[in-house]
């Protein structure tokens, strides 16, 4: 069958394997990951579909799965059916407009981060500094510090959202996009930042939660029986 079909390639993000969206009902993560890898294996053998990960994402994924006590059988299947390939960072070109837009967006995000910090400082200024000085044994010092810690915690959350949500914020994300561009492959991810920049790079993409269904539909349309049915 695979000799009659054009090759399709997908580059997989860590989020594909971790998202709740690939699970069926109360299915444990380990079972969902193994089922997904079995689908990838069948699609490779029957439909000439190849799946790749950059080494940086392979390492990140391995760490996350081990933290969740996923059995070694999953790692064996991952290494068998998902190709580990480094992106050609020197050979792949990126349109100048993509870099321009990235710089423009990061400049805007830095401004938003500054506004978040300024708001936190103003909120701390509203706390009573005298309560900290006189609160020795009556619990006022502890209450004051709790309020200050709350402001700091909220600032961290808002700052993280302002600077990181919806943007490329790691080498792993960049490797994923460069490899997909190199291979003319589709990107599979649940990360909104990667999806946004896949558009900028002119890449196809599939939401991680939809990828198992996509493979099942390909197999069904090709007349290949699914083991689950």
C-alpha cells in the first residue's frame, strides 16, 4: 500500500503526548501514549506517513514521560517509530518578514511586561509598611508578608502570560518549526504559540488532540482495519 502513496511527514511536539485530548474517557496517560504510538506505527507501515521529533523535543518528552512513570515499552515504541532528526539550522532559510514580526511582537510583549510590573509596584505601595515594623508577636508581620507574597505571585503569573503565552519561548519550539520547514512537514502541537508561528512560517499544522483521529480516518479511508475496532 505505502508504495502507491505520496510520503506524508509530521513533526511532533511534546504537547501531543501530554495533552488530555488524546485520552479516551478515563484512559491513563501511559495507555493513551502507547495507543498513539501504535497508530503512528500502522500509519508508517501502511500509509507511508513518517513522524519526526528534533532531539531537543525527544529529550524534553522523555523527561516528562518518566516524571509520569510511563512504562519503558512506550519509550521503545517511540524510538522505533518516531524518527529523531536534528533540524538543519544553517541550511533552512526564514523570510525576513517572519523575523521582523517576531521582533515587533517581542517589543510589544516587553512593554506589556513592564506594565504588569508597574501595577504590582503600585499595589505593594498600598500595603501598610508600619504593620511590618510593629508586627512582632501579634501576627501582623506574617499577614503583611502574606499580602506582599500574593502580589508577587500574581505579578509572576501575569508577567509570564504577557511575555510567553502564544509566542516562541524555547529552543525546542524553534527546532520544531525549522525541522518542519526543512521537511515540508505538518506540525502537530497543542501549543498556541507554535500554531501561531506555524502560520507565519507557512506550515501545515494539526492540533494534537485531533492527530489520533486524523490517523484513524486515514487508515479507515484506506480500507485498513483498526485494531481498536
